[in-house]
């Protein structure tokens, strides 16, 4: 059968895999964003702490995804756990780096002015620094999401959820009549999801970033 016939016959399974893939990436991005921004907040005031945070998260990203999942399997088992752990770790670098850059880029005079009117350090962080650092942080989240969309496909190696299962089934059955259709369906599904997520982030940016800051 041709590719379009294959999509029609496998529509329900492909949709289920796509939803699982999107859900895994979304949940991991929520965790990675929370952890990454927290690390940025804790380290941006110190040059050595910020460099250490960036170096550690960079080192994590150099570990091949297949090796990372393979190392996690003996620790957390098969299925969702190694997928979530690996994706969360891989998503940290762009968020941590952009959070540090964004927070350090806030105009010191604005912070001093807020301090002068009696705002506490926590209030300055929440009401002044984080809102002004949000554009680069959101950019880091977008970059992380695009990376994790592709990396999540490797989760099928550990019986994880998502469109990677379609790709791995196709690779395992190379030479069969539907092998190419399976790989192509899984790959195109991931590309479509990545584009949809990026469009959502663009919308979030338009809704949460004031026009003056965007310009």
C-alpha cells in the first residue's frame, strides 16, 4: 500500500502515539522549565555558580540519548520513567543558560529603583527581574522543546511512549512493504508536532511579552 493508504489504515494508532509523544514532551518541559529557571535564579548573581550550572547542563547534553536511556534502565526500569528522566535532563541547558543571561541582562537601575521604594529581594525578583528576563527564558523553552521532540523518539528503545515506536518498528522490519511507511509516518508526525508546539510558543510570547519588550 502507498503512504496515504497506510496513514488511513493506521490513523487511530498514529494519533494515540502522537498524543503520547506530545504529552511526554509537554510534561518534561514543564518540569525542565521549573528546574531550569530555579537553577538560573540561584546562580545568576555569581559568575562561578552560573558557569558551573551551564557547564554541568552542557555536559549532560553531550551524553548520547541512546546511552543515557540505556544507563537509566537499570536504575528506574523500562517505560515512562527513563523517558521522563532523560528528557528533563536534556531540556535543562537552553533554559538554564537563557535564564542566567536574561536575569543578568536586567537593567540594574530598575532593580535599584525597586529596592529604593522598599521592595524585598523576592518581590524584585518576581515583579521586576523575572518578567524582564521572560523573553530569553521563553526562547530557551522553545529551543529545548524542539530538541526533545526528536530525542523523545529514542524513548521507544526503553519501551517508552510516542512516535518513536513507529520508527523503531519500521527499522526493525526493513525490507517489508510497510517499513518505509512506518519510519516516514513517525518522522513526519514528530515534525508536525514540533511545528505545532512552536506555534503555541509564538502565541504565548505575543500574549505574555509586552510590545515594547518584544521590539
